[in-house]
C-alpha cells in the first residue's frame, strides 16, 4: 500500500527528535548513562512510552539498548564503529555499505543498502546518513547519526530495479536517527544505543496484527545490532584507524 510523508508528520517527528536529542545530551553532560551492570548485551527497552508513539499521520519508533564489552578498549571499539566500508560484513541487515566522505575529521557521510524481513515480507532501503562523533572526555565519546535521505528500492537487485522518491513509498521508514554512547571502564567498554524511526500508521483493521510485529522488530533490531557490533569488536578484524584522531579532538560538544 502506497503512502506519502506529509509535512505535519515530518514536523511532528522533528519536534520529537529535538526532545529526544536534548535528553540524550543531558545524560551525556551528567556523566553518561549508568553502567550496563553485566557482561554482554542487555534486553532492549522502549526509548519512550511503549516504544511506538503516535504522531499526526505516522508513528515514531523509539528503542534503546546497552551492552558491556568486557576486555575491550575504547579506541578499538571506535575503530569498529567507524569502519563503514565493512558494515556489510558485520551486520546481517546491511547488504552494502560505503564511506562517501569525511568532513573535519569527525563527521562522516555514509551510504548503506539495508534489507529488513519480517513475516515473509522484505523491504530494501537505500539510506544516506551523516554521522558525527564527539569526544567529551578522555574516556567518553558519543555519536549522532542522521539519515539525510531514505529511498525504498523496488525490485532490488533486478534489471528493473527502481528507487522510489523519498517519502512516497510503502511508508516502512521515512526518517531515522541513532544516538550512540561509548565509555571506557576499568575492565571494558560500556555501549549505549538509541534508535528513532518514523513510519506510516498501521493500516486500519490490521493494526492489531501489525503492531506486535513492529514492536518485536524494534526490540530485536537494537539487540541484534549491539550483538553483531560486540562480535565484530571481539573478532578484532577491524584494523582501520578511522576514528583514532578523535583522541586529539576534545571539541565543543554540540550538534550542528
């Protein structure tokens, strides 16, 4: 079923994102979120309310997760986070990934092709994002990812493949943002991740069936991303020094 992103829906998401960003930065300013408290990936949780928040003409999906990577060092964790050309080998949902450009040492332009499958239905998306990293202390770094363009791919991988216009597609994902936080502890690294996304509303009469699936997908997506990230860190195969110059950048911590 076709859908179209309306200005009121985009504005509602922007307002929600502004509040969520302020809360995230407030936690960073106050010393970061509390330690994960145990090894490995913790169960994902709603980022607000019950994880799916209604806005005019759409739904905001807001989920959060955390992990403690015992024995890891912050610089190697950042190197894995910044290894965008390797994401297709690290994450099951990433078909292809590429670093397009790097601006000012700590801002990255990234392109990824993603495939999500649930209940026998697959959606393929081309996503271009800007990711900014900021070191706020020797042992603490955060990153904010903003999807600048999301295009659904029809007939992906076929000769008649087509990129649909942004905001005029099935409404699976219209907007996306991610907040990440990394902190070195004495015996490892704490990682926190929040994901925000905007989709169409569930079709009338089918909401009772689709909403539980969407809620399950939201939780699973965050937990799976953290699990795959932790596995990449543990494998130790990422040798890029992409993020290492952050050690010399204790820039003012603001998002522009």
